[in-house]
């Protein structure tokens, strides 16, 4: 496994364990961070964003299904599996714990340079997540 892949996976593992302080040391201070639903974030905003998710989903886990690497760019595809046992703070307000478990596909794209992440982009299906939490009706069958 390349150093870039190891670093990207370490960032995800630190996210799952809630060790955001250690994670910050692996992310360049001027890192370009873009997350679904949140847009562009600074490193500090990324930490607050992740803390809000950790409060709502304290037992969340990323499951890697495929990892690709080319010239410092690492792409991780997989699943984010979590149960909402805490309040979920969103820009639209607080969502009380639903007790429901969700599984949503995700894709994380990292660019690693000189041992630090200088770009992190994360994509997942937010509608699928909200449907599984019972916050949006399931689509009608065709």
C-alpha cells in the first residue's frame, strides 16, 4: 500500500474514532475540503462538521470497498454505516435521534502532497441517508 493510500485511510480511521485533533495533523492548513451538503470547508470547519456527525452518529463506520491511487490522488469507494442515536445539528435545525441505521454509498477523493492531504472531496447520497433515517418519504414505486 502506498504512503498516499495509507494517509487517506488513516484520515478516515481517525474520523471514525473521533480523534479529530490527530486528524488535523494529517491535513494541510490550507487544504481544499468539499463535502456533500456543506460545500467548501476550512480545516477547522471540517472538524466542526465531523464533530456534528459524530454526535449524531457516534458508532459510524466507513467500509472500504475499493481504493485507487494514481500520482498522489487516492479515491476510496465504500459505504458509510451509522445509527443516529444523538441529535443531528444541520443548517436547517436540530434533528432528534431517530434510532435508525443507515447505509449510504460514498466516494472520497484525496490529493496527498508531501505527507499531507491538500485536497479532500467527499460525496454521498444525502437523500438516501435521509430516507433511511425516516426523515424523507421513500419514493413511490414505478
